[in-house]
C-alpha cells in the first residue's frame, strides 16, 4: 500500500516568473488560431477550442516551448498528463524537460495495477468520475507537473493533484493552455494547488472572425 502523503500546500509558493512567457507576437500567432464558441457547453460560457492550435505546427511549438521555458528550472521530475487532450500537451513538454511522461487515465484504462481517486464534478456539472495512475509510476521523490488542455470547473485538476499526492509525490503546479471562463475553476483549484494558464483571457484577443456559432 502507498504511504500517506505528507505534502502540504501553501498558495503562491511558486517562484515568480518576471519575464513574459510569450512575446506579443507569439501570443498573437497562437490566439488567432483559437476558436471561441459562445454559449458552449451551456449558455453564458465561452468555450475556447485549442484544436486549431494543435493542428498548426508553428503555433503548437510556441505553446510547448513556452511551457518548457517556464518549468525548466523548477526541478520537475515527471510530467503527468490528464486523459485525453492533456496527453497531447504533456508528452512533448516532458520531452522538452527531459523527464518521464506519466498518463493519468480514466477508470478501467490501465491493464496493470493502478492507484486511483474518486472525485465529483464541479460547478455547473453533475456526476462523479475517477482518475487512475499506474502503480509505481510516481513516488515520494517526484516533483510532478500536472498538465491538461483546459481548466473548467477545476474538479479534474484537483482530482489529479489529489492522486499525485496520494502516491506520495509533490505537485509542482497544475498548468493548462486555456481556461473555460465563467466557472471560477481557477480560483477554486488555487485553494488546492498552484495554477498556471498560458493564454489568459484568450477571448479578449481572439478576432471576431474566429468566434464560431455553438448553437448547433
């Protein structure tokens, strides 16, 4: 069995990054690839779709390089990506940092022995889910960066952080490319772990031509 984690979390304990992660030109190059879907997944929310960024090699490389730049001096020993689009970002970030990529899976996906946590979905979403990691993939000596594509209600990120701590590892930070604004997920998650969102308020920078109709 895994020993109980002795990790404690102190908000705002991360080193301050004084230089901007993205230059204005880089930010513009990435945000013009984003598609913002109004009133999705429910009325009043603006969903920022990163699919077009992933599909563009130059924009995707800018995003990955920015994450690597942020974390290269933070003594990260493993990058944990949340299924499924978190995998897309986490794997190349891990390569850039020269550390292992550890997938955090949905229940029943791992064919071997696993450790898991159950969690409830957050504000505006109903139900519960579970996250699992391969037993032995992380341990007490690990400093883990948790990656997902987006932070919504924050429940999945908090579940991932709980799982990492359950196996005795330390959470360096939870990081995402974008935020689903209007749910307060970042503020809620910041009570449990440090949070970094690369493209802050991207809907303010996204050209109106990239606003798509989400009613269909």
